[in-house]
C-alpha cells in the first residue's frame, strides 16, 4: 500500500518597516492568545537593554503580527472564521505571534513612559543624543524624541493563516529558544490546554500570596505544569513516570486527562492555602522574610490525597481541618534536622534523601510522599469518611489501616500483597467481618475483622452458613 503523503498549505505574509511611533502604540491593539503566548516576563533591566538595541538600530528580528481583518476575510474554515471574529469583536486589530515582550517594552519605554530610559550617549541618524540617569521619555527634549520616533523596526504581518497555523508559527519560531517545555505545550492544539489555563488563573492570586511561587513562575507557566502533574496522577496514579515525554503525550488534541479534569479541578478549588505573613521588622530597621507555611511539596500531597479520596468514594469531613492537618503533618516531618528526618532511598539512583528533599516531582518521590501521608491519614480519626457510610457495617479508614498493619500488608485469604495506596479502594480490598459475619451479629471492630480481596469478600457474602474460623488466624487481643 502506498504511503499517503501529508498535504501542507502555505501562509501569506508581508514584511514591512514600521516606526517606533507606530509600534509603541500597537501593544494595546494586539490580542495575546495565551494558548501560544505567555504574559510579558521582562524586568526593567531587560526592557532597557532592548531599548538600547532600538536606539542602535540593532532590532533586526521582526515582530510577527497577525492582521485579523485580512485573515478573517481570507478564512475558509468556519472554525477559523469564528476565531478571528471573536478577536475582532474584542476590539483588537492584531494577534501577537511573537514579540509580546518587545511590544510592552516600547509601550512602557515610549508610549506610556513609565520605564527609566537607558543611560548613555547614542548616535541616531548621525545625531548624538545623551540620556542622563533617571530620565523617562517625557523628560527627553522634544528634538531628541523627534529623532528617535521615526526609527524603524521590521514587522512580518500574517495575512492568511488558520488558527492552527498561528500556534505552529509560534512553536517553530521558538523551537530551540528559551521557552520552557510547558510554554511550548501551551501552543499545541489540545482540549486540555484551555481548561488548565483557566483553572490556573484562579489559583495564581492565592499561590502568590502564599509565596510558594513568584510572578516569574506564573509567567513561565510553572503552575500550569504542577496542575498538569496532578491530572496525570489522577489518571495513572504512580504507574507512569512524570517527565517531559509523559507530559507532552497528554497534550494531544483529545487528551485523556479530560476524563479526570473535573475531580482535579474540584481538588484545587476546594483547597485553602494560607497566605504568608508579611516580613518582620527588626530592631535595626531591616526586614526579615517570614518562611512560607506551605510548600509545593505539601500542596501536591494535599491535592493528591483529595483526588485519591474522591476517586475512592471518601469525603473530607471538614475541608479547613483537613488542610490544617496536611500543613501540620508536613511541618512535623520537617521538624528534625535533615540528617534525622525520615529517609527515602531512590530505587534507581540508590541515593538516600531526607524528607526535605523529597518534594521533587519524580514518580518515586511522589509515591513515597503520598504513602507517608496516606498512612498518617488512615490512622487519624475524624478527617475522612465514606460518602455513604453505614457505620454499623463498614470499617472506617483507621480500622482498615490497623488491619493492614496487623496483616503485614498481606491478604490472609489470597496471600496477595496489599499496596498501602489501595487499602481504601473498596473495588480491590474490603473489610471483612471475621470470624463472626455481620449477618450473624458480628461487630464492626478490629478484633472481628480482616482486610481481604474484594472478590473473595463478595463470594463469602453469598454464603449462608456461619463462617468457621481458620485455626491459623489469631485475632489480636
């Protein structure tokens, strides 16, 4: 069979030279599509460095802007027409494909004039212009501004392209550049990308207030990747390594993560993350930063527990109490010096790390962290309960954990190993009234219980006669 060749259509563009006067105002006319562009991340020094390049006529890389009206007029697909029409209805003339940082630099440096200009003597069109310290655009003499404003910068206008083409333009222009993997993923056509972005926007203020992340982390999509990792956990638990290839694979056009996104979203929306206290003022007048109460590690553990509990038909009795318990437990694990903390030995590297180092988003670390918290949670009364709990019949999480420990993690009926993270999964393992069945008046107690395979328990439930105790199983006193 002959291989079917893929068809590629070309886009249409036009390269023009635009003056600083024109480009300094274009920022407010340009739409930032967050599916392939990030918010500006340049600091004042970077803006000043760019302005130096502008003054020296060294801006040879063109802006890439999409002419919305032309692309709408030339669009043939209804999906593309709807996209361009929405942008136009919002009042934008262009879509930024590459140049957002540069646009904002010109806006702040020239049009808005809020940035202090770079200091030095510049030769512009054979005229010397000296900029002194602390000078802003409005402080420059009118004749100096008149020399600078006509300076031209190349702009590549995209005049015919599909919405998918725009993402590809961004991706290919930045391939091999300093975009991090999550920023690159955002440009891909995936049904998971926009819901992830929308959720993260609601999380930014709280996470910034907690000082777990910085504004730079927001701009570089660090939070988006953390949420992505919790979605991968919800979908695969610890069966898959959380790395770049795994993350990339879930940014497909129809992502499997959309099946678990509702529970992931609820977990993130319901968590209460405490804000960090303001810096303490010292006697010498200086300020000492207060250490944040929470960390990415403790937040990840909280979210993973919330996801796991909902997926196993458990509910949190009181959300605030649960959050406090997670933060406190994390601090308890951190309390000893690193050399005295609980140790984790990485199975691949063979290196032993203390708890404080176990916050990395590696599948081995995450599972070890999760098991630590799950063990503590299941032996703590009053934090969680079954969604529909018949207290007289069903064993509590604490009782199941006690049974699991007493049995050394082994099912007494099948001799199978019971993983800690599965002890509350009633589809796999269930509390069995033994030696006296519940139907025969057996109490729901640790003394009259065992944690066994769910299928075996279902088979036993169908038996009509009283179960005769096995001689080899000794009920703990």
